[in-house]
C-alpha cells in the first residue's frame, strides 16, 4: 500500500473525466468491496482510514478534510474519503434476461432520465425491492459520477446497470423474454395495481416533464398510472420508481 500526502499544487489532483471520483462512506466502502470494480487511488483522512478495508496494492494518499474537499465538487460531503475508480462495465441485456429467467424480479427501464441524483435514488430503490437491473439508453443517461454514487448510497456496486444503444430494440428483447412491459403515464386509464396482476413486470419510466417518448410507449404492452391525488400533477421520477417497485413487490401472485 503506497501512502503519501496529497500534493498541494500541480496536476496530480485534477480530476480525469475518464475516472469517476466516489466520495462518502457508503459509496466508497461499497466500491472497495466490489471485486468487479477497478480501483485507482484513495484519498483519506487519518481519522477515516480505520473504518475502511483498504486493499494492500491500492495507492493511498492522506490529507485533511480541506485537502479532500479540493478533489470533489464544492460542498460535496466526502466524509474523509475520496476514491478514484474506473467505470463499471455495462452487462449485456441478454445475460441479465438469462440470469433472471426463472425469477419474478422486476426490471426498471428508464427513458431519458438524465439527472444523476434521480438515477442514483432509483438504483437505491431497485436494490431495496429486489429489481433485476435498470436499463437505460447509453446516450440519454448520466455517466457514473460521485454525485450519482452518493445518491445510490452504495447500490451502484450491486444493481446491474445495462446501457443499450437502442431502447426500443431492448424493449422488444425484454418482451420476448417474457416480461410484461408497463409504461407509467399520467394519462393512462388503468392503475398500476391492475396492470401488474401476476405478471413479470418491466416498469418503464420517462423523464420528468416530457415523460416517455411516443416510440417508447409504443413498445410497451400496457400503460398504467399511479393513483395520485389531483392536488399534484406528477411525482419525481425517483419517487414514482420507488412506489412502482413497492407495488410490484407486494402484489398478489
């Protein structure tokens, strides 16, 4: 384990866009424990180091809280640890569908949900309710970032995140694998509990404001709505995902 103080000047601490910097206890400890994650460098305070299981071959640089604050976005809650990593490799959709062929775990499909805090929160809910994976279109989804990992609270490391080139084609493949593709739309007449029934659901959610694109809706088996009050027009997409996953987890089989 290499231990050295972080340099005060120069280029060594400048972020490289190719390598996310994760921060905060849950995100960092989960990444350290993930055998699929390639670790590059850890910055840590002396107070925080004893709470971490640090691999012997990882470069470690010590600093104080102010040193670490210079490595992450302004006011980011680093909790005394910042970990530079390589992005996780996206699994193949076909592998996920094969792995869960005998399971009733739901899938989550996100259509142009680009806010990293929302995607992070959705990953957390997906882990909480046992979703098989989340599926996004590669060009219309956020990259891995410290903010996304912080919102995911460690679940970025455990929930498969499938990035596909063509979402409509992916929905076709999901349907062929036996999933019932339910698109959440406020204008739908059926409520989600009715649409779920005893299906193996793939829950499809669109971005806030625009909702699902027309082509995405055309590749769903059914559209359904959450039975929310007329007092609000819609829910935040991460809240809607959590409610939909809860409904899928508690429905009568």
